[in-house]
C-alpha cells in the first residue's frame, strides 16, 4: 500500500528507546524510490489520457506522493529536533555511542548548530557571554546551601556583607552570586 514504508520510518523513530536510533538509510531510499515511481506513473497516465475519469486515480496517487513527502519531512525534522536536544544535554561533543547512530550530514548539522549556539552565547551578556546550557531548569529558590571544599578566604556579596569561606564550613547564600564558585569546585551545593 502507498505510504506504508514512510509511516514505518516514523513509527520506528517514535518507538525507539534510544536517544536517537540509527539513521535508516535503506528505509529512506525505499520511500524515495516509491515517490519517484508514483510520480512517473502519474506523468505517464496524464500524457497518455486526457479523460476526466483518470483524474481520480491521478489525485489518489498525488495524495499518496504528498503523504510520503510529509512523512519523510517529519522523520527528518524529528531527528534534527533530537540532535538539537543532544547539544543542550551533552554539550558540544557527542558521545561515541550516539555519534555512531548519526549519518554524516547529521554530524555536520550538529557541529553547525553547536557553533551557532556558541556564537550566540558569546554575543549576549557581558564580555564573557552567558552559558545558556548550564541551567536548563529554573532554580527552585534564590538561595542555596553550600559547603566550602577548600579554604577560599573572604568573599563579598553584592550587598556588601563579607563571608569567610573556610574548609568544611556551610553557608546559605544567594545562588546567582556563588554559582561561579560552585563551578570552580570551591563550593559544593548541598541538596
């Protein structure tokens, strides 16, 4: 039946338990061949007959052709959406087990998307830019409890309060002001 192979591509992609399944090159090629065969049949029938009775079959085939194209575009769009999500989840380097599931144009798409995202992050904020991938979920509170892992010395908050950060001391501080110290490994967030 027309369109079964294209729909199977979408079903397999949706059912996959992996982050992104291997690119189905054979399935894609079969759908493209089916599209080409349907188109050639329509062209041959349209040139051979000019009768109104053949228009119904032409419209049916054309609808099947359009459905195959929509299914292929949905398959490719969903894969691109998942590749974008990989960038936000894993950063600029794809893990090897996931990279094996991608075809070469998808790897190029990932690299181009990663470069565009990095350029955008550098362009916003102050001179250093803002890392949009660091906190994908909004914070639950503005203050966090942290433990000092190493002696840091004096740390001045935005309100002028000075805190002594000594090893193994615990503090309840504004999240925005201590995130850089947490990333540097000087402070550890306590759940």
